[in-house]
């Protein structure tokens, strides 16, 4: 009887807990994108423009060749930042979205394929 009750409780609680975990990762992704956007703004203040798509977010840790006014490293550690699902962020400059200087996106929980789509979590 006790095992049946525990099984019922686990069956009811586990899906809700997993939904909360998924929502927390999405929230962390949005906050991380906002933080990285602020770091990219600092980079632009020092250098005069955002890193190119080719330079990517690695330009925040390693001075791109030919830059004299680079004030980095802008991030701790040498590794490229990863989203909450341990995948690299998508970065593009200039942006493909109107009204943005750059695109900084996470592919989200379902690993959205392509460079656009409803699953992407991007800088506002």
C-alpha cells in the first residue's frame, strides 16, 4: 500500500518538478543573454564596434588581431560561454533581425535548428 501511494505521489510531482526545471533554464538563458549583451556593449565602448560574426564571442576573451583599444578579457575564464543546455550561443553581427546591432541567441531546450525560429531565445 505504501509503495502504491509513493508511486502515485512520484507520478504527480515529477512532471511538475521537470516543468519547473525547464522554466528555470529558460529564465537563466534570458538572464545570461542580457548579461552577455551588456559585456558586448562594453566591448563596443572600448573598440568602437561589436565583434564580427567571424570573431564571435571569443573576441571577449582573446584580443582579435589588429585591435589596439581592446580592454579585455571581458569574461572570466578562457572558455566560450555556453547556454544552460551546454551549447554555444549563436552570435551574429550585424544582426539579421531589424532594430538590433547583433543577434545573441540560445537554441533553447529543444536545440532549435537553423538561425531563426520560435524556439530561439534571443537578445531583446
